């Protein structure tokens, strides 16, 4: 049925699998905090642990997974490692997820975002 639509487009299986893996990796509050901090600039494990409110060991484990998925990179300086987010795609992905979280109405029992048309009459013209 959908294939008959003139502008129908479906990503290939590899794209879908990679996107799903990215979402699995981001399905952790500590990783979201770490990535958001890295989008502000390069940082060390100790600094990231303080920001995320967890141990350096836990942050190191999260960073290892994020590096394997190529969401962050590392740079060695002496005995220290400094991490940074790979590119602006990560920023856009997290920004959209956080923006969506800001717009979920906690008063709605279904957890659905408020419809885009809701409240339009209340806006000043």
C-alpha cells in the first residue's frame, strides 16, 4: 500500500540497524549527560564524572561504548585522555530529543505531546 505513494521512501536495513544501535546507546541518562557535556567542549573523565554525578569508572565504561559507536573521539595528552563529541549530528540528535522531552505534557495521561494546534488562540498576534 505505501509503496504506491509517489514520495514514499524507506531507509535500507543497514541504516535502520545503525540508527537503532545509536538509540540504544543513547537510552541511558548518564550517556546523555556525558554527550551533552562533550558538545560544550572537550573534557576529561574526572570532569565528566562530576558533571554526570557518577564515578569515573562508570563514565569510562560509558565512554568506551560511545567511542566504539563513533559518537565520541579521544585524544591523549600525557597520561590523560580528553574526549569530545564527533560532530554536529550528535548535537542535533540530542537537542531534538531534549526538545521533545520539554514538550511532553505531564498532565496528559497518555504521555503524548500536546498537539501543535493547542494553545494557538492564547498566543499574542
